[in-house]
C-alpha cells in the first residue's frame, strides 16, 4: 500500500489525524446543533434553517479564504480556529446549563463555528505540501482527505447515538474535546 511511504512523515501524520479529529467534531456539532434547535422549537423548519446556516460560510467565504490565509501562519490559524470553536461549544454548554439557550444563540453559534471551519480547512491543504516531499504529495493529500471524510462519517453516525444515549451535554463535551485535541495536535 502506498500509504506506508508516509510512515516516517510524523508532522504530516499529526496534521492528518488532527484534521480527521476536527472533521469528526464538525459532523457531531452539525447534527447536535440541528437536533438542539428542533428540541427547543419543535419546528423542523428552524432545524433545516440552522442546518443551512452551517453551510453558508463554506459556500460564500471559501473562495476568499485562500487569499486571506496566503501570507499567514497556517499552523497558528488552524490551532486558533480549533480553540475558538471549542470556546463556542463551551459557551453553548454554559447557556444550556443555565437554561438561557435559545434558537438565536444556537444559530449565531452555528454560523460562527462554520466561519472558523471555513478558515481552518483551506489552511491545511498548503500545509501538506510543506510537510511532505513533492513525490509523496499526491498520496499524502489522498490520505488526508480520506481520513477526514471517514471520521466525518463516523462522527455523523456517532452523533445520533451520543444524543440518544447520553444527551446533548455529553455530545457537546465530546465535540468540544475533539476541537481541543485537534488544536493541541496542530499547535
């Protein structure tokens, strides 16, 4: 298997694992936030609207992010994005604990998490090129993308199980921890 050629690329492997963990967290909060909106409102329209809000920054900001991140420290951007997203989830947990959470706070938080995700994801692609030799770039990019997608799917499936079995608090704690772990691995 060609992936074995990457076994000595420690920094790349840290990036790939961190990105996978990050995507795992993204998929958990996408489902958890959508479910939470429905739990609060009882209205599927609000849930669908919140799910759409999750994708708006990606659609509209991604074309501009390449230019924005070009001359910036990508490693710091990625770690900062992860840590800020964990703080947003902590705020959600606190609002929930003190029964102050409403649909507008959730939608705003969803939007902010998505903006930070839109900042983080394009930062990882140029980092791959800087971490592996040119001849390993294609296989490294393939592994990075495959691992991220795999953990995104696992996170989406696990989110439903977590919500059903342990509730929103534990689900958000796991979500928050995924961003912290990813940020620590990158930083």
